[in-house]
């Protein structure tokens, strides 16, 4: 029914020149295979970082709530004394 007209996309000029790519030979192996528990150690490290960040967030929130409670208590006590 009502179809928007799409703008014409200009075509990019193509060049037929091929630039040489320098590839390096793979490094020779030292004869050791990767240790199978490296993935588990990485997972434990990631979980530890996440849990530490969550603990820090909870601690900051608790400090801010306690400061707000002290300020509110002082405001309420100041209002009762007058």
C-alpha cells in the first residue's frame, strides 16, 4: 500500500589490485598440551571477582542506608525538642 522509497546506495569502486599478505609460520609447540583445569581456574576467578563486586555493592549500600538513618533520626529528635 504505502511503501517508503529507499534511497539508492552508491556502489563502491572496486580495484583489481591484490595486496600481498605476509603470513607468519605458526610457532613450534613446546610439546606440552594445555592443562585441562585451566578453564576451571578461570571460572573460579571470574566467580570470585563477581562475588567480591557484589559484596562491595552491598557494603556501600549498607553504609549509605545507615548514614541516611542517622540523619533522619537527628532530624526527628531535633523536631521533638522544639
